[in-house]
C-alpha cells in the first residue's frame, strides 16, 4: 500500500473518531493509480461538509464550483480530495459506496479507461468472444485468478451472464476467483437471476466439463445463484442423513453428499458423461420431500421415485431437451436398484433396463461417497456375468422337493445328485420342458437303483 493511501486512511479514522462517516474510495484502484500520477492525489468520501471539515483541518480549501469534489487538502506533497458521502436512507445501496470518481478516471491511462467497464467500451465484434470482459494476462486461465476487467461491479452491470461464465472458468480450469470479482458476483447474485434467462445460464453450464461439474455446482451454491435457479437442490444442504461408514455413524448433509457423488461418478469410465453427472446431481433431490425423522434416524422412503418426478419439473423449467429429460429422470428413478443384493432373476431384470452401465456407475459413486461396504455391489457384479448364461442353464426345471415327490424319495445326498444330473441334461439339450424333466428324473433314479 502506498504511503499516501495510508495517510488518507488516517484522515478517515480521524473523521470517524469525531463521529462522522468516511472512507477512501476504491483503495485497490487508487493504490495502482498512485504509481502513475505526476502528483499524488487520493479521493475520500465523507459525511461532513466544508464548514465542519475546516474545524478539523484548518488548511482545507473549498473547491471551485466546476470541480466534481467539494474541497481538498494538501499535506506532505499529497492532495486529498473530498467527495460527499450519500447518506439518504432511500438511496440505492450501491450508491452509498463510491467506487469511481471523475478525478480517478482522469488519472487513468487510455488502456485503464477502456477497461473500466465493458458496456460503453467493448467492441461489438468482441461480444461473441467468451473471454470478453475478463482480464487475462496469460493465455492459460489456470495460471492466474479469474478476474473481471475494470471495476467488477460495473463490468457485471453491463452483462450479468459474466458472473456465471466466471464460475464456469473457475470450475473448468480449477482456478481461483480474484477476491473483488468474487465479491461482485455474490453481490450480483439476485440480479443474475433477475436478468439472465435460465436458458442462457444452462448454455454456460453445458460448457462445464463433467469432471468439473461438482466444483461448478459448489461455486454456484456459494455465490447464492443455485438457491434461486434450483432451490430444490440447494435446500439439500439443510437435510441431514446418517452415513454408516467404517469410522462409525456420522451425520452429513445431503448436498455435500451429492457433490461427492458427482466427483466419484466421473473418476472412471464416465469422466465425459455430462448427462450422467447431471443425473447424479438430482439423484437424491427426492430426499427433500420424503425426509422424516423416526426412531432416532432419518428415513427417505421412495426418494428415488419422488425425485424422478421432481427432476422432470426442474428440467422442464430449465428448458432441457425432452430426450435428455427422459434419460436423466430414468437414471434418477432407477439409481437404487443396484444397491440391493440381487438374485439371478433380479440381475436379469436389472440388465434389461436402459442405461444399466450408468446405473452401476451411480451406485458405485454413491458407495464411495458414503465410504460404505461393497458387499452387495461385488455380489451383483459377479452375478452380472451369470446373466449372459441362459436361465435354463442356471436352475433345473425341477427343484429338490419336486424331485422327491416324483420318485417318492426321502431327503438325502441322492436328491442333490439327481438335481445336478438334471441340470447337465438341460445344458446338453436332452431336457427342454417339465414333462421331459420328470421322465429324465425317473429314468435316472432307476439307473441308480439298478
């Protein structure tokens, strides 16, 4: 910080000690301007007028009527210019904090003035440039913080879509957002939702890589944009659930769990799958509507079915294509099927579902996010290979009880031998229906008895 700026801060503190409001106008910008001024000058906004200021600073000079400031003070080869501070309760909030003054604009060089705000200075030919409005000193955005040109609040006023684009850059490049740019985005979150159509927000969202989606959603949530765009998902941050992991029972919020699921889903073969990752975002949205606290724990019965209906409503609101809506809702509705230990018949029914590899990846991501045991998952993966075998080759046409009834046989090892022989006969094609199975069992039993 320049010494002149420190002196200006001392003046503001002195005014505050005397009961007046005062602040240095846009310290970061003035700190930079001091390096290029032929004569140092700092602009201050304050509550008292000339008469009251003169009591504190006898050498204060009243400005000419043509000057934008009302008074100035020269000390230690530095000019301190005083602007009036907006104190009306009915004023717009942003007006209460001055961010730029005519004297500051005059002190800027041509390049700085051009980048002060995008609306009045941007070449129309640059409007389709994704990086228009951003101050990129490097060709790789990941090498530096994401920064809006000029005064971020002023730049956003000309195009609030830049707020979403900044979040997209930060997510895709895993880059930080410059603090003043971030503060401007948070301050503008309401206007982003007011002035930017949902369709335009989603067009930016579709440019987020699947493996970066969890970062983008977290940034949208932290910037308070997600709360207005998809309140059903943002509200999951207030829904607790038990996480039964090796470390013991612990409680987590569903939103954080959702972000972890999105991250794990894209770690393996589905790292490119944007629609699958979007389904992962909505897979637990039904828990908002089904959550109940009972007997010391939280329950979410049928949250997958309810969630699919809620997801359809949300995606229609966000102007998704109908085929994409059907796919995502299908994944949400069926994402729980692979969590249970399935029988051969259950595996065959599961494998008949559309997009079952995605459903497997969703179940795996869910287990990783919970740090849960993979017992049922591993069992189902083994049985999945058996689903390639025709069903008649897995189970005999007659079970043990039916075999004992047909040949009047008591329970014992012999029943198992006959059952195994019947299955082999089915695989060889010697037995194809119930009648031929009965005939085979009777004939085989007579062979054993002879």
